[in-house]
């Protein structure tokens, strides 16, 4: 699940993904990536506590919200690169990325087990 969280880290996603085309298409592609990654890892919840799974779901939802907020901050005719820049800017304004908060929670919980 740490790999999932790293893959949906907003900054990492915009660096990893192709930024060709318009902002709207790129927004859709980012959201699709988050949802696809999540669906691919749904079965992993059986190996986790409910609290850890809740942290992951919350991180996914907050990441989607972050992408959508960044999209509202660019013009309708903006490029994918403009949206990528907006995602990075919005991410930088947060005190902590949702993915980092979930990773820290999981690590802390695992630490209690050992």
C-alpha cells in the first residue's frame, strides 16, 4: 500500500505522466490513474487494520480533491503543463500531502506491532 500511496502522490504523478494536450484531458487522466491504482489494490485491505485502510481511502479522496482544486485554478483553455504546475503549487501550499499523512500513519501502526 505504500507503493500505491507513492504512485498517487500528486507531485510524483505529474512528473511521471505525459503532459501533452489540454488541462481538462490531463485532469481526467490524473483522476483515472488514482482510481485505477486504488481499484488495483482494493484486495490489500484484508491485510490492514481498519484505521490504516481508512487513512488510505482518505488519502485517495484528498488527492482527488487536490487535483480538482488545482484544475479550478487554471483557465478553461489551459495546457496540461499549466495544470501540472497548478497541482505542484497546490501541493506545496499544504502543510502535509495526504499521501504522506497516510504513509506516516501506516509506518507508525506497523511500528507498534514490532
